[in-house]
């Protein structure tokens, strides 16, 4: 009998409580199409009880403390991490705030720095979640890896 087939919510909760974290993550994040909605809801509730978080789409996310430990162990010295998903940021180059185009990188916000000391931005992007970090060129560069 496959997990998720019984209709008794209490029985499902007991079965899911006996599964490992990895088995539940696999069920919810990878093979969710094989399970009924009520079974997935019970599995998600079990993961929340264990300290995990859920994304807006109902996927399991590692607890922040565990994620930080894992990422810190895997992180090379001097790499920048995305403030949202903790993946490594990729340097995308330096961009000028205002190139006398109708729309610069920051539009009207860039006008504040036009012909100013802080006319360029170093751009870092996250390939996992799409987040972008901007740093003023020439300030704090010794603390960035690129």
C-alpha cells in the first residue's frame, strides 16, 4: 500500500511521523503529483512541526539555522551569499547609473547620482532566485571577492 492511499487523517499523520525528513521532502517537493492534496497537507504539517518552513507554493524549505550551517560549511572564503536564498551571488559587472539614455539602470533614482562621485554600481545576481544586489563602485571593494 502506498503512503497517501489511506483516507484516515490520523493514520496518515502517524505514517508521516515515522518517515525521515528526506523522505517527506522528496514526497512534497519532488513527487507531489503522486499524492492527494489532503495527504500533502498532512505531510507539510509534519514538516512544519519538525521546524521546516514552506514556500508560497507549498515546497519544503530547510530551517534557517540548518540552511545557514550547511551554506557556511560549503561557502568558500570571500563569496557573497544571496540575502534571500543563501545561494552564492555571481558578479555581473559594473553598470553606470546614467548613460544619458531615456531610462538608465535605476531610472529617476539614478538621476540623484548623475555626475556625482557614486556614478557606478557593481551588480551581483543570484542564479537561483533572481535577486540582485547593488554595491557602490569604489566603496568596500576589499570586502567583496571580485
